[in-house]
């Protein structure tokens, strides 16, 4: 079945317990497969003390130094050292191993001591390294113990971290380095030096020095190669990212300049249109004033003329005249006489001292004669 990852999931339903079902959900083994395909199993080459096993200087104790390791895409890390205690064999020598083990049953990577079998010619315990299973083991060191031993010295510890057959250093996908043959050669040199040391310590010391110098040169070259490859890869990544950012910056500046020009043109257009609209409004107000001012002034003069008269006094005068006329009519009806002005022979009104015309009664019929 084709598997792929990783992508954001969508909820496509719920299971029998009401939990959401995701269409891109994947297990951790896919992520471990990814890491295992990109980097090898083992420990970091730098620092050179990464998960190194050394004598603690206290009886049968050994010290596991801080470090970082990978096993089948899973990793473990400890920034502190740890003390492990071994037990001495009783009758024959024994070889124990300090292993870094992937434990899928308990979902962890652990570092433990795996004890060997006592024998006249002891062998280290076998490592569990199946193609599939619950455990997978890497060997960090082998410790040779003699019967009734009470103290562990550094010479009893065989550091196997550099041996890719049982552990190895973590390398990149593009630079796997098989150190198994190299380690076998070094181990053969070591055994040869041990055998010859019984007869010629000076010769052994010279050969050991040469072997150490060769080993140190090879390891130094290997580490330098790793550094160079990592540096080249880092520089290539930085160059690619810088080029990308420069291209992105240029595109962004072009878009910004275009946007700024469009905004400036739009602002200028708004300003021109606003000026035109203001001028049109002023023109309309001017025309309105010209057309309507004369009519307003004429209307105002007419109203002001009417307001300057005394409408109440005029109405009162007309009312008095009407009342006087009504009084004359009532007198005429009740007396049969009509009141008329008294005139001279020349037709002038005869007035009193106040200048008011004198009135006399004049019969309108023969009823009162």
C-alpha cells in the first residue's frame, strides 16, 4: 500500500465511540521511517564523548556519558551522565555489553547492560537485530570481567561506538560510511599488539602508537569529511534561501511600486474630481442667488409694507363705522326719522366747536307729522 506524508487532515466522519476520523492520519512509524531513511543508526561523532562508556573509578561501576543516539528512526537524548553497576563472574570470565535498545513494547529507547555467559573463551551476548520485531539493539561498549573482579579499569572496556557493524556514527543519507571493515582491522591490530606484548613490550608500544596515530588520522579525516559535507550542504541551503529572498524582495518592490503609482493616480483623480464638484456647487449657488435674490427682495418689501400698517387699528375703525351705520338704521326704523347733516344755503356743513358736523332728524314718512 502506498503511504505518504505529512499533510493536514480533514474530518470525514466519526467512529463507533464518537471520535473523529481523519483522512490523512498516520502512525509514528511513518515518521520514523522518514528519519531512518535520511540518517543512519548510531551516535553522534561530535562530541567524541557522545554516550561513551568509561570506568567510574569506584568498584564495578561504569559511567555512561551524555549523548544523542538514533535507532531505526527513533532517538534518545540525555544531557547528564549516568552510573551503571556490573557484577563480577564467579568461575570464568564474562563479556557484558552496554547496549542502546529500541523497545517498541514499552515505546522507548533505553540504554542497559546486557550480561554475557561465563566461559573459558567468553563471547559477548548476541544483539537482537531482526528485520522486524519489538527490539533492535546497538552496542556502545563491551566490558571484559574476570572471576571475582572488584574494580573495573579503562583497559577492560572496548569502545564499539565507531564500529558500524554493531553501532557506528550517525551519517547523512548522502554520506554513509561503513566502518565495520576499518574497525575489524583496528581490532586485529589490537589483538596482534596484545599477543606480541607478552614477548616485546617496546615493540608493542611502537605498534600501538602507530595504530593509534593511524586510527586518530582516519577518524579525524572522517570527521573533517562530515564537517565539510555538512558545511557545503548548509552553504548551499543558505545560498538557495538568499536567492529566493532576493527574488521575493524584487517582486515585492515591483508590486509595491505599481501599487504606489496606482494609489497616487487614484488620489490625483479624486482631487481633480473633487475640485470639479466644488466648482459646480459654487456655480449652482451663484446662479441660485442671482435668480432668486430679486424675487426674494420684492417679496420681502411687499411683506414689510403690510407689516408696517396697523391692521388692528384699521379693523377697529371699520368696525366703529359699521356700528355707527347699524345705530343709524335702528334709529330710522324705530323713529321714522333719518339723521342728516345740517347744511347752509351754500351747501356747507354746519359744525360744532370741535369741527364735527351737526345732524338733524328728517322724517322719512308722514307717520310722525
